[in-house]
C-alpha cells in the first residue's frame, strides 16, 4: 500500500482563526490515505487544534518565532528541519511575513512551494512596513500562489501575478451542513447563554485592530440606547480583549455584552444570534460572513469585505465612513424578527462548500507531489 503524500502546512499558531479553520475543515474532508497534513508552527504553546491534528494522523513541529534578532537562528532551524525530513514534497505556507525565508529554503531542497494569501493588509505602524518589505519577494519565490479572493491575491502578489498560470483562487470553504438553521439548536444555545427573549447581535473574530472592536462597542452603545433588550455576543479571543472589556465596563454595558472566548461550537452559536455584525477595517475574505449567511442570518458588514464573501441578499454593506447612527438603524430594523431561510444550495452553488474544495485541493497535491 503506497504511503500518502505528506504536505507541510505552515502557521503561526493553530488556534481558531480563519485560515486555520479552513485548513482544518479541508483536513477533515480529504482522503487521508492519499494526502496527509503535517504542521510547522511558530509557538511552543499548545493550541486549539493540536489534539485533533494528532488524532487525524498529523504531526506538529515547532520553529522559533521570528523576531529579526534571531534571523540566522530562524534560517538554521528551517535548514535543519528539511535536512531531517526528506519526506516532504510540498510546503503550503500561510505565514506570509517570513515566507520569503522558509519557502526559499524549501526550494533548495527541491520542495514544491505554495504561498497562500488570506488578507489584504499587514495593519499599521513600523511592523507593518517591515512585513510588507519581507513579503514582496514571495511572488517570485513560490511555485504556486493561492489566495482566498482576488483582493487578497492582488495585495500580496501584485496585479501581474493574477494573470499567471501559477495563481489560483482557493475559496475558504465551510462545512455548510453544520450551519443549516435549526430551531432546536437555537433554543438550546440561547438557554445555555441565558439570552432567551433577547435581540442578539453576534460577532465572531479575534480581538485585533483588524476586526474593529472599538467601533463595534461604540455602535452597540447606540443600539442599546434605543433597544434595552439588545445583547452583544462576542466570540473569540486576542490581544485586545482586556482593553475592549474595559471599554464595555466604562460604558456600563457589562450586563449586555457576552465574551464567550474561543469556542468549538461556533456553528451552534450562529443559531443563537438574530443578526451578524462585521465592521472589519480590512479582510482577505471574511469567511465568517459566509458562515453567517449559511446559517440564514442577516448580516451588516463594512464595505471592506470583498464581494466574493457576499453570496446572498442577506448582506448589507456600509462604509465605515458613514455615520454610526446609520449603522445602528440598519441593525435595529431586524429587532422585531426575521424569517431565516435555508441557504444551503446557494452556498454550495457559490463554491464555498468544503466537499468540492477538498476534492480540488487533494487532486492538486497529488498532481504536484
């Protein structure tokens, strides 16, 4: 019996972010007798997906987090890794800031290299400038350029790359069946969260400047002033959670904002919501917007969300430059109820169902491994 092709996936950490969740969805659905994933991470801490990866037959390796000061040690770690692991034929890089280093080294070991763009910005400040400089050579180094959307591809690889054969859109597919609206699940989750009879506004995302939680809390304050029955459900964790919690306390909203932390039951939490709010400053795609649509939720999102994520009439885009009152009014119009529809077929037809993407990527790996 032939051994499966082993593909090396590179991440910073294996927590429940968008790109990590996408790869895990694919990992669960590929034929692991033919293609097996292993992972390199840039952390020593145990992460959300570690146990499941090992249960599925994957291995997790660790390299030091790149700081600049450890440039030569970082390169040495990768040289040592590839020298000790000749079994890898393909490396799929999701960490873009140092991809020009580890993909370049991988090529020296005759490994097929994939760079995958999941975003449209590095953020702000000096660190963002440094990242952008480091990222520029990726378009010339990688054998294949993947992106979750055209804007994400254009941002990381440049306009010229989009017309090249090595560029491909790989949609951040979801396990659509898990998100189909279910009244019983909705009631169970609302009981668990003690939000029965409430107007539940939901958000899923890490606490990071990209996700614009400051604006989200200001907006919720306006909404709550108009509707005392409103609650805000914040799913996720991150560096800004403590400061956002402080802002919630200062605005006297503590009884009306629920911080769930990192959860493994996100599809069920979508069932408990009445509307999904997503005012990100930038997004490569915004896969949670697709998930929210799959669960039948109306969505109010920033116009920074790529059009590829909008696959139904359930989504309204608003500029972040618009008055916050117009945002609040758009949300409040759903406070009297909304008839949720099953959008399964629409999600599948738009190419976001995990089954078709898993088949595509499995074939890609087999043909290139």
